[in-house]
């Protein structure tokens, strides 16, 4: 009896508990990260800012460090990192699955990259004292795109850059929403 009936049930119960606990942990981590980024202040003490003042971040010094690293790396595209991860964890917590998980994973990886590129192209006039809108990743992608244009001896005007920025940001946003399960693709 133990081997044939109880053991499989026990294994399913442990798997279900693990699934719920891991989803709850990921949701809590996403909430913590979202709260840290939401109240981000570039003047808070962090890895690249020295300040003896009390951090303005609601989560204190750890929140200020975390938010600064996220904003320096991805800029505002960090939201498109958090959205699919939190949505996936929420669905795992309630036991629902999304169709086409491989396509959604690819979209979740590409969404913040496209969005960061769009923000970087659109924010080329940003102050060097503020974090770049697309973060370091967006700046690297924008520099690579400009290198491709230069290799083709094409030097876009600011209007073309802004149009490309809007296009890339829109693609990133749609991909992020698809990855989170908020929109469906007819081709998938």
C-alpha cells in the first residue's frame, strides 16, 4: 500500500507545495524589486553615488543599491523584466499554465532588450548626471545599431531615430505583454 498508493500521492503533494512556495518566493522578490525601483532616487547612496544622507528609498540602503543597479543596467526596461516573471509566478501559484511557454520565454527575453533599445535611442539627449533611460544595455544596443548604420553609410536624422525608438519600444512592450500572458498572438 505504501509503495503503490501513498508514495505517489506524497510525491505529488511535495511537488505541489514546492511549486507554491517557489512561486510565492518569486512573487515576493518581484514585489520587493518593483517597490525598490518605484521609489528609486538617483541621489541615494549606491555603488556609483556617494552620500552620507539617509536613503530616500523606502527599502533603505539595500533597496537603494538594488534599484540603482537595476536602473543602471536596464533603465526603465526593468519593468519588462519584472512583468513576465511576476505573471509567470502568479500563474504558477494558482496552478494555471499558459500555452506556448517557449514562445513566451523568448518574448520575455527580447521584450526588455527592445524596450531598452527604444528608450536609449529616444533618450540620446539625456543628462549625463541622470541614469540613461535604457540603461547600459540600451546604450550598448543603440551603439551597435549606430555601428550597423555607419557600416551601411547611413546616418539617420533625429526624426528617424525617434521613429525607430518608438517602434522598438512598442515591439518591446507588446512582447512583454505577450510574455506575461496579457495578449495573445494569432500566429502562435
